[in-house]
């Protein structure tokens, strides 16, 4: 028997309103050229609806030059699923990836928020030049981040 899907609300530290920082290893790419970074996203929750209101990148000079654009990015309501994960979509994602890529990439990212507030995501985005494919995703690089990015205070589902 499959579980039926229904919309839920986000929580920050157990409440319906608040702000959380979601951070950890990420990757940006264009036509197979990868820029591994660390990202920090500010996620705001208002009455159970989420949005990404800030983003910064670190790890190398290429990473610190990446810029988020068109903030805030809307986070769709999570859907219940079998097990402990809940799937969601982040719309309006826009990042400028400088040299050596030199592209503004836009689109939708899909992610999974797991119990305990860890988050993994992936997305194929459209490049500003109209040629090629931009990609973004969370990376698992070491035991510190075994399940993707980490939220603090903890993001949850109600």
C-alpha cells in the first residue's frame, strides 16, 4: 500500500515562524565543469511557508564570487512520503557563477528534508547564454555532513 501525498508545513526549531541557516557542501556546474563549494542559505518560515532569503558561498575564490540573484526563492510546501523524508521544490533559483563558467543559471531545484533537519538537493538550471546545462547540488564529502546540508535551528515538518 502506498502512502498518499499531502501538503504539510515547515517548522523552525519546532515553531511555525522563524529563520534557520542551512549550510554544507554544495556543487555548481556548467557543461561538466564543477565548482565545489560550501554554501550557507538563510531560510525563513512564516506560518509554515518557506523561502530562501539569503545565500552565500565559500571554499575558494571561485566560490566566494558566486552570487545569488532574484531572492527570495519560494519553497513549495513539503509533501509527505513513505519513511522519514519529505520532498519539496525551490522555485526561482538564480545564481551567477563567475569565471571560469560565467553564467547566470535559473530554474527549479528539488530537495529532500530529512528528520533531524538535514537537506539534500539537486537541480538542472537554464544558463543565461541558452547553451548548455547548469547544475547545482548538495555534496557528501565527509562524515561531518553524512546526509547533506545541516539546518540550525532545525528545520522540520509539521
